[in-house]
C-alpha cells in the first residue's frame, strides 16, 4: 500500500515579509533562492492496486496445485473410470474435446477419436458397440511423447502391483511392452509400459457385460 505523502507549504517566508512591512525594515533582505514561489499542488494518494494473481498459487484453504505429470494422469484416469457409462457425451465432458468419427472406421461403427491439446495424454480413442453388436465400450489414452509417466510412479501410487495380471509383448518396437491389468467388477483398466525404459504408452478402459 502506498504511503500518503504530506506536502507542507512554505509559509515562513511570507510571514517574515509581513513583519518587515508592519514595523519598517532597515534594508530589504533578498528572497531565499531555494524557495519555490509556486509550491506543488497537494496530491491525493493513489489507491493500492491488488497484486497480480498467479493461477498456480493456491488460495487460502486450498492445496497446492500438483505439477507432477503422473498425478495429472491419475486424475484423468480416475475421472474416466468413475463414469457410470463410457459414452461419447460423458467422455467429451471429462476431456473437454469433441470426439470425431474415426476416419478409418466404417459408417456403422461407433468409433471416435480426438487429440488432447495439453496434459500427460496426447490422444483419446473411443470404441462403442452399435445396435447389432454385443454391448461393449473401449477407451484408449495415448501418452504424450516426452512426458515422463514412469512405471515407478504408478507403483508408488498403488496403481500397478504384483497381484495384477501381467502380459509381455516383445514384438512391439522398439523394445517391447509390458502390460498390467486392474480388473474391478465390470471394468478392466490396463496400463501398457515400454519394457526396458518403463515409460507409459497407453491406458485402456474396457467394459463388457458380465457373462
């Protein structure tokens, strides 16, 4: 907050001249050279301006914004996994993008895809059953290249572990893949990592009627 500045007008020289005129001065004293004949006008203090708000700075009572890319990935994964129905409208609302019909799919196929503009995932693909097919829903999240979504982060968070079904595919270039399946009720979430560098490639959600 700015400190008000108090301006004191120089009245002392004028009081001296009034005294000399009343009682008769022997000789006229020169006016002081350092006195401004036109004192500056009194200015009102400027109101304090609010400090700029940093969007990454938490407000009072809020937790700090998490910058770890794995934490951002967990947030989106949990939001999709919690949806009652993996339909197009719900996934568009969660991701904030418009899902377009896949250009490689047939006219009757309910296959959609979109690029994600930011975040740990680059692309989302959705495959839904049509009226002539047994009911199913598949959602794929492709990790953004260069984002360090590491196997160790998922293990530390309890997302993958030794009790899960593990499958290895050595034929996926350049180093093969290792996948972990988290099966819960009517949904299976699969995490696919590169085998040697242990970096996440894709997350798959699969829902099919129990049978």
